[in-house]
């Protein structure tokens, strides 16, 4: 995955958070209304000291109990109104912000589905999961609380200091003295906290990846007795995350302590100075009470700055992480101006609708070159100048040593990877000029690893299209009679990754998914590897009937699979080394004969 732990400088918090505006715009009226209501509620709290001043300088000084009770009633009404307004603010933001979070999560999911396979090769799944869960939860909390109260507390502090200065300007100036050191302190805190917050969020992604892999690979962990090593790896990541979280806590504790202490010292100095002025007769007792009450009412808005800044920084880094995934470029489609179209294809674009000649029918690879996008500069191509023609209605077996690039070549046909050079045509039409939806409607694929989803058997198979009758036909073709013996038949839930089924059962369902839609072009990557010899023979017999009606490219490792094909292509050294029938290659190609002998144990795993 990309180096998200690198010490790169993220954009400023303000610039990052402004990118949320397109999601916030539809609910802006309720958010602005909620902020206005909160400002009114907070300012009502500043009226309470003025009522206290009236009580002390009026009814208390005049020994009027009735006036005191009236003042108490005013205070009660102000408190009730303030509480009601804050409750109304909460109601205003709850539903729209839940919608904002849901919209962002849906957009992220849709975007991730459209990203190229090379993106998923680089990114750990846990990093994407943490962006779609923890980070979006942080953003919802930010919009609900810190964003509003940064505005509310700012207005409250300004209004409060205006009241303080109007009551006694000399005491007000005493309370203004801490402003400069607090601004400097917050600036230093923001810089340091943002780095630690980003580090913690990246580490949460790493931890999520370990948990996900441990759950999905639990059979491997138990089978090899690796639970202790996995637990140690998890503990090490947890220890690192704990250390980072403690660093965040230390920064926040230090800021909070200073933000609390500095204003308290100023309030203490104002109290002493105000008491002296009352003793000298320069200030009324009611004014001093109101002044101190206002100053104390401003304690929470000032002290909460650290907490609000911390949440804002975490939200800013969460926004950066969210848009790191959202900014990744989606698969360019044929209609996109960014779609890579080499010169020959551009020339053919105007004649794409022409009726193809007989030699153009089927699948044709013309000078195809491929290297992975993340390959080192100057490295050799995985595939180099592939020229191959699979005629319409023909089944071609693709044979090669481990690591020769067979799976990579088959992945180019449905454009899971883009060719680096040359082109691939289906019935004379360049696949680079086809919309992906149309291309993948023409081409069906069965991968070597039979991935199933947490859904019913029928839903898994019908991902390949087709009608209920086609579903039954596909299950018969792949000899999946075991489905009818399941508790709910085709409606039986197969569980996560289909692990409730055997390997052979999963492979047969994956193969059924490939053939259910009666595809025009079929790509099979060693589709029979997990079947026993008896089931393999039955499936092969049924597949022969399917392959008569389609054009197919089949990756084969065993002679029994090769015998399904009309011709065989040998892939060696990134090139097509030979093409012919099975018997022709056995007699005339030593490498092919050696591969078919079952002696292939060299090379690295195929990428």
C-alpha cells in the first residue's frame, strides 16, 4: 500500500475541512440554523450576570425580598430557555448529519468499486475500512459539535468581553492579557497535534488490516499453530497505537492545563483589583458580582478551545485520509477523455462499427505489452509483444511455467489491467474503445481462486447474469447437484467467502457464475484445480458443450484441462513461444512436453 506513514505535510486543517462543503451544502440551512440557535442560547447565559447585578444593586441593597424572588424567577426562565435552545439545536443537526455520513460512505464505496485492480494491489483493505468507518464517524462528530461550537464559543467570547469592558474597562483589560500567549500556544499545539493524529489514524488502519486478515485466515492460523505469532504482531501494533494515543493525550493535557491556568490567574488578578475598587468606592458590589460572573461564564468557552482544536485536527486528518481514497483515479472508460488510446486505435475509432472480417472474429492480441504500474522504472515487462488469435468459437488453452504471466494475460481481456502497449480486440473491436459495462457483459471470467460472497447460492451464481432457468442449467453443467441437498437449496446462505463449502464446491459455483449468462467470450483460469478426478471428468464433459457455443481462453496446468481446447498456446519468457494442438506441441516442443509431464516446480509464484 502507499506509504501513508511518511512524514509528509498534510494541507492546513481549514483547507482540508473546506473539501467537505459539497456534502454539507444540501443540509446547510439546518446547520446554520443550529449554529444560530446555539449562539442565542450561549448569549442568554451572558444575561444571567446582568440579572445578578440588578439583584445585588437593587433588591438586595434595598432589602426587598419580593425583588429577589422576581430576580430568581428571571434566572430560572433564562436557564430553562438556554437548555431548551441547546436541545433544539441537537434535534436540528442529528438527522441531516447522519445523512451526510451515509452519503460520504456510499460515495466512498461506489468509488472504491470503480478503482482499478492496481489500486487494490497497493492499498491494504484495513486502511480503506478505517476510512469508511472510523474516519467518517469523526467527521460526523466534528460537524455536529466542534464546528458549531468553534463559532458559538467565538461569538460568546467576543460578546462576553464586550460586556466586561462596558462594565469596567480596567478589569476587562486585565482579562485580555492572556489572549496573546493563548493564541501562540494554540498555534503550536495545532501543528504538533495534527502530526500525531494522522499517525494514530494510520495505525488504526494497520490494526484493522491485521484483524481482518486474522479473521479471514483463521483456518491457516489454526492449521499451522500460528496464533501466538499473530497475537504478538497484533500486540505490537496495539502497543504502538497506545503510545501514539498517549502522546495525543499528553499534548491535549498540556494545552488544557495551560488554557485553564492562564485565564484563572487573570480572573484572580481581576478579583483582587475589583475588590480594592469596591473598598475604595470606585465600583459597586453588583458590578463586581456581574463582572466576575461574566468572567466565570467565559471559562468553558475558553477552556474548551483545546478540546475543540483537538477534534478539529483529527477531523482534518480524517478528511485528508478520506479524500486520499476519493482522489484516486477511477478506471478510465472508452467515453472518457483520459482513456489511453494509442494512435492505431484512434485511427480505427471511426470504423469501429464496420463488419469485421473472418480473420478479425474472436479474441486477438496484437503486440500486447504489459508491465505493472508500480514496477520499478526500467524493469522488464511481464508480457512482451504478445501476438495471438483465438478464432471465433474456438477454445484456446494457455500453458506456461509458474510465473510466466498466464493469469496476467487473461486479466487483460476484461480490462482488470490496462495494456501498456499494443491492443486486444473482440470480433475486431478494440476493447480500449468499449465501455467497461459492455465489455464485461461480453466477457465472463472464472478465476483460479473461487471467491464467494455472504449471500445465497443463487445470488452468488446470478452475479454472472441469466434467468432462473439459466441458473439451473449452469448448476447442472458444473455438476453442482450438492446445491439441491443444502437446507434451503439455492436460497441457502453460504457464509463469508463461502467457507462453509468445500474448495471443490466453491470452485464449481464460481464456474457456474461464469457460464450462467451464456457469455460470448469466456476466460477460465485453471477452473478445475480443486475438483476430484471423478467430478472433474463430469464437469469437463459438460464444459465441452458450453465451449462449443463460445470463444474461450482457458489457463491449463494439467493435460486433462488442455484436452478441452482446440489449440494450445505456450507462454514463455513473456511471449507466445508456440501455438498448435496438444499432440503437435508434445511432439515438437520440449518445454511444453516437460510442462505436461508435471515437472514444473521452478520459478516464483505468478503475480
